[in-house]
C-alpha cells in the first residue's frame, strides 16, 4: 500500500496547530481576583471604599478597595488595602495627580501595583466616586470599573 504524499504534511500542520494552541493557552493573561470584604481594616483610617457598584457597598456592604491613611510612627501615610489570596495587602501611595475632574492615585506594595482613577459625581445628597482600577502583580493584570463612597464609619 502506498501512502498518500499529503499525509506527512497534514500531520505536520496538525502538530504545529497543537503546539500553537498549547503555547497560546500558556501565554494567556491571568487576572487578579480581588476578594470582597465586609469591613474596613484596623490598619487604616479609611476615608473611601470602592466596589463594583455603589449598590454593592451600600446594600451588600461589599468592599474591594479601601483608601485612607496608615498611622506610621510619627506621621500618617496615604495607603490603600486590597484582599487577594486570603490575605490583606497594604499598598502605599506612590503618586497622586489631578487631571481635569479625575483624581489619579498610584499605590504599590508587596509586588502589587494599583492605579485608581476616579471623579466625584453627585447622587442626591451623597457624592459617588466613579472610576476604574488597574491592578498588576507581575504578568497578572486586572482592569475593572469601580464606584466608591466616603467611609462614614
């Protein structure tokens, strides 16, 4: 029996396709999963809390990002706290800027970096902060829309 000459070529193409699929799945971007907490940290004098929506904060008491000040010996240090992998991660403010109505705060610590961009918007008698968060840890990256409120506790 004589083999068809296209069989080795078809096998090589299928093999290359398999290798390409495996390589693409290995290079896939992994997202950082922020964990929801239902209380502010004892380490932080929290002034704002952020979640996926104002409703999540007000009605469900869900918090993804907390911002405020850490009492560091003699002075206060602006910082934020996130929860990832079952642990509380403290990120200290590296840079703060204002661009038009947006406030941009960049925090870093324990290998994580968080860029929080938000602007105030009136919601009745309350102020809601609408924005986005960009969180990275090595090759892992997450971008998400966030809404925040002043912490009144």
